[in-house]
C-alpha cells in the first residue's frame, strides 16, 4: 500500500495495522506525519484546549536491584549514595506541592529489597490520614511486580492492598519498549517482561484504577519494535479502556552504563506523531518537555500532543542522565498560549479543574527542579526500624541505628 493511501485512511479516521504504521514511519515526511497527527488531535480535542497538571514527581528511594543499564539514577544495595525518604520528608514535599496548587504526588522509586509491602501500605495510609483529598499516582508496573515477588502475594492482591491503603492511580513507567529482545539488552527483562508489564496494567484496570502508558525509545530498539510497542498498548486499551494518556520520550544516555547517543528532536516529533496515529483509542498524548525542552515541547502541540504534562516541581531520574529542563506553571502556560491554544489545569483523569492558578494568586517562580534530598544528606528515616530488612547492608544499617518507638 502506498504512503498516500495509508495517509488517506488516517485522515478518514480509519485504523492502520503495524505493517502500515511502520511504512508510514519510515517513508512519510516529517511534515506529513505532523499534519496527520495534528488532524487527529484536532478531531479529538476541537475546543483548542491544551491541559497540564500541577503535581510533584518524587522518587522515594534510589536503591534498586534491577540494575537496568540505561538508568543513571539507581544505586546498588549498600551504596553510600543510596537513600530512602522518610515519611516526614514526604509530608514536607506534599505541603510544598499543595502550596503551589498541586493535589497529586507521582511517586516512583527503585526496587529496594528492604522496603516491604507494609512500608508502602503504612506510607499511603499516613498520607491519606493527613491529606484526605491528596492523590497518590504511584508505583509503576515493575514496582508492583517487585512487591508481588517480595511479599509472595499475587499481583491482584498487592494491587488490592495498595488501593485499600490509598493508591489512586498508576503511572506507566518501566515500559521502556514492550519487546523482550530489547528488554534483555537493556537488562530490564528480569524486572518485568513485556507480558508481565501488560499483565500488571490489566490487573490495575480491572481493580478500577486508571493509569498512563509510556515508551522510552532510542536506546537499542528498531522502528519496527517501536511500532510493536504501540500496537501492544493499543490492544490492551481495546480490552480495558484503562489508560488515560500516553507519554513517549527519548533515551537519555549521559552517565549510564549503556551510553550511546540521544535521538534528535526530529526523531522525537516523528515518534510522537506516529504514536498519535497508531494509538487511535488513547484520548490524550503528553508532550515530553522534561527531556526535550520547552520549545520542542511547544512544537509537540503541532505533532499530536494535547497536554503539556506536569509542572513537576521535582525530578531526579532524568536529571541523573543529564536532562535538567524546568518549566513552572507560568512558562508552561506561555508556551501553550504562544502556540495558539487555551491552557487549562487538569487532574490525572483529565477532568478540567480550572484556569492557570498563578493568575489568581501569587506563586513564587521556579527556575530549577527540586531534588529528592539535598547533597550530603545521608540520614536514615526513623520509621525504617519498624520493618525487617532482607539485605545484609539493610540489616546492618538498622541494627546500627537501634530500636525506635513505633
């Protein structure tokens, strides 16, 4: 089939298969991909509104046994640079988030063998007791799978317990590319195979939770494998309808074991446009300004994106790999309006919650993203003594700190 005939089917609102998607991705001009994606975006969102959310991306621990070779953030068990945030530290971050109009924490971290399922339950319950209306968008599928293995409970039971403790929705992290050849090369096959990632999301959706979906491309993947990833997400969305949005970003090679070269901004825009075309059952696509910068993020709105993602406030994982872009609410709104759209605040399920907050009240400008902890802070949270450690360094650390009251 010709590029022209595939493009015509897309314009008519028809679905294309993986073979046609690959032909379009490899053979169509960037301008054509952009026009097709923008046309779909306009049909789905004819009001001209572009949304964003005010929340905070908190990485509660950097200790991880997965050891993915594309990750610059993790530290092995026993590392002097490893950390676990205490409950009080997390409460302070929530207070700061609420002060600038945020009502959600995006909570993700390493696969730490010394944090049992009960730690998460107690944390979530403590957050909900202190902030009843605050939302917990937390724990990617590989983290949930890690807790299932650690607790020897089925994934469905882990999800049930987390929901009972206060989990509201699940981020789509850890998907990378949902092709096992790629996952083996990235050393992330053992943390979750492609089928396991999808299975966890199926359990999440069956429990009544919504989630996002992601794709990290540009490491060792091929265009055909990117298309396979998108088609697998589309199939699960056909089945459950549980995904609220899709986010794609380029692999960030700095400071990683895998190393390599980052994909270009053109690659990003082409991949984003293809995602909008293939994911015909996803309402929302986010612009990944945190990896691409504000201007490419703005240009994303002409290549299929209808959402500028999160103000974020804090970010640690991408920063560890060298990307340190920052945009506060005022700058996100300016980028949206300069592109000819109307900015609106939203929640995780894409309900509109209001106009830009900084125009209603004074909010301090932010020129840099916050970090998990200040440099040099090696403190150990008091509450860790309540939970048994599985690793030798964890047991030694807790023995040295001595017993503390519950």
